[in-house]
């Protein structure tokens, strides 16, 4: 097989392996995974105990792993895979897998894993053997540009402050610092019980997938962080700002203001983000106390779809 064909095959195979392991770990799927593993497999996982130096050792611990996770149903929020050739027979597939519990909105505490992984394959003719896996979760305590998580460790001495900070972090998207989808929705639902005026914006970065494909996910992450900074700069007061997932963001403004003020803010966002990656915007207005989070979201999402279909890089009202 040509290298491009092998690389696509290994990317697809890696995706299939993770989907079986995370979403559908039934006996037939697990047997398929085991059939690919080399006898001298090595695996380094996220747990302190997860360092396996043989296929036999991995299989022995696999049953414990399945037992521990059998009461948890996951869904995959985002994933990407990339394959590089190392030698004539050796290929590495690396990427990320963002997994969250199903029905997480109904839970106060839920499991979410943003996993980085590396898989090493040996390809001999038509035979594919998986010889090494390494997967890990980023250190929650580690700050930007910090090689060791010393900042949070120092704060840990202040017990009450640390407890408050942990509560805040549980509500935030780890990359951007904005509210994650769950707590964005929670805070808006609370706000709708008391306010009668407001505007709901949804933002979607245009052609973001192409940026990732052409320039890589590091550049994509930089754009997401930059866009979150734009939102916090434009929406300073009386606003709840969140990242809904991927390249979709949202803002709920609960102050009473004019339509012109709202449109000026939308124009300001479009102006500031045009240098890195254009975006499209959908806006809806809170008309009465009967509005719900779901109705506002659907209205703004409909307006966003209109913008993206008719004139990307613009805003539309519901």
C-alpha cells in the first residue's frame, strides 16, 4: 500500500478502536482490539497503575477497567487523528479525544476527559500490529506557559480560597476560561427567573475546520483563545459568556439596551475577529418571561444558520 493509503487506514483504525473502547466495549469489539495488539505491547495510561509491558498484563487489567466504567455512558464531543510515517514499517497516530458523560446536564458532578493519545503501529505488508499506546489527560492545575503546576500548588495553602477557586474552575472551559456549556445554561436559566430584558447571541467561527486542517490544531486553539478574549473585551457588563463546544460560543446580555447598541457590539466582534478568523452571528431578543433557554438558543441558532447560509462574516436577527 502507498503511504497515504496506510496513513488513512491507520487513522480510521485508531478512531474505530477508541469508539469501541469508550462507547461500545462489548465482547466482540474488545476481541477485535486484542487481535491487533502485539505480544510485546506497551501501554501507558492516565492512572498511576496504568503501565503495562505486555499484552498479557494489559488483558488482565482490562477486566478491572471495564468493571469500573460499566455504570458510565459516554459520548464523544470532539476528536481528531493524524498519522506520520517514522520508518518503512513504523507509523504513529496521534490526536485528542474529548469525552463527556451522557445526560451531563442533569448532574451536578460529571466525568469529562480531554485525552491526548499516541498509538504506534508496525505495518508489514498487509499485517498491522499495534505495539504501543500512550494516553494522558492535561494537568488541571498547570497554568498557561507553566512547565510545572506551581501556581495552584501555592494557592492550595489557602484552603477557603482554594475551595472557591475549584468551584469556579469546575464551571469553566479549560482552554478559554469561559463558562462551559453546562454552567452557561445553568446560569442563564437562573437569570431568566428574574430578568425580563435580554439578548442571546450565538457565534460560530467561519471555515474553522479548514484552519485546523491546513495550519494544525495548535493554530486552531490560538484562534479559539483569541476569540474568547474578544468576547470578554466587547461584553464587559451584565453578560454571561460561554463556549458551547468546538468553535461555537454564546453570550446572554441581561441588561436593557437599544437594538442599535446590540448591533454595534455584534459589528465590533466581527471587526476584531476578522484579522484571525471571521465569524457569523445569530441574535434573538428576550421578549417576555415565558422565554426559556431552549427557545432563545433555537431562535439565535436559526438566525446564525441564516447568516452562514446567506452571508458569512455577518450577523442576523431572529
